[in-house]
C-alpha cells in the first residue's frame, strides 16, 4: 500500500469513526435521554440509562480511539502540525479539543468518577440529574456538530476567515 492509499484509508476510517461516535452522541442526546426522562420509575430510569449508555460507551471508546489514531496519522502524513499555528484552521483545534474532552470523559472521568456520581445523584433526585446530564450532552453535541461542519468546510478549502 503506497502513502496515498494509506492516507485515504486513514481518512475513510476517520470519517466512519466520527459518524458512529457523534451519531451515537446525537441519538443519546435527542432520543435516549428524553425518553428516559419521561419514565415514571426512577429505578427504571437509572437501569435503562446505564444499560444502554454502557453499551454505547464501548462503541464510543473504540470510535474515539480510531478517530484519534487516524486524525494524528493524517496530520503526520501531511506534516500539517503548523496548521495549529494558523487561525484559518480553527477546526483542527476544535477537533482536537472535542477529541480530548470525549477521551477524558470516556477513559478517565466516567470509570473513575462519573458513574458513581451519576448513581448517587440519580437515586436522590433523578429529574435534576437527568436535566443536568441532558444539558451536558447537548453542549457536547453542539460543539461536535460545529466542529464537524468546520472540518468538512475547511478540509475542502472553504475558510470562513480569510
């Protein structure tokens, strides 16, 4: 496989991983959490969320890992590190920031803190807990969508700021 083919494969894997990752975040944010918030029993809310989110967590961990590896490979292959110093490539900064936030949440905060905190507060006040969690998911989803739009436009040569 030559360098061009390897770069193309990395880009294909990168885009597919982002689709699965951010698409999953969109589904959790716009479908799963609202449905769970409508459930009457707090036990059912907690069990349903943990069951479904737990399954998605594995998908998110794999896709963020693939996204990170392929993204950094593409920067390496293009020798594009200087783009971090050019404000027109703001979307590369945004992609890196989104990736860091999600990686920290998925690999560090969720297993060490967030699962325990969620369980504790959901038992005490599920309405408030799911409201806070829903807002956090909306923030991350909107940040991800803005970043994705900027990355698609920027990678095709459309710079909002000249």
